[in-house]
C-alpha cells in the first residue's frame, strides 16, 4: 500500500459526527432501556443512523488495516 492510497483512505473516512449517538440518547428510557415505541415511530431515522454508523465503521476499519500494514515490522 502506498502513501497516496493511505491518504485516500484517510480522506474517505467520514467525520465522527454520528447521528446514532444522539438518537440513542433520545430513545433511551430513564431506566436505561430502549423506548421501542419511539424507535418504531422514527424507524427511517433509525435505519439511516445505523447505515451511517456502519459506513463509518467500515471506513475506519479500512484505514486501521492500512495503518497496521504500513507500521508492520519489516525484515531487513
């Protein structure tokens, strides 16, 4: 993997502004459980937030693997 590829992966990694975090807080009941009725009523928003989180996880996973590959011990 070369530097431009690593730079490309970094540029392709979305910012960590994940709507799933705020949405989960909004849908959490005082006892710590999930308000299933509220989540169902906001299903399209929940699905979009989940997809965004999955995309972020995949992009950061690719970047992590690229960094590990770059930092691996090399034999002389």
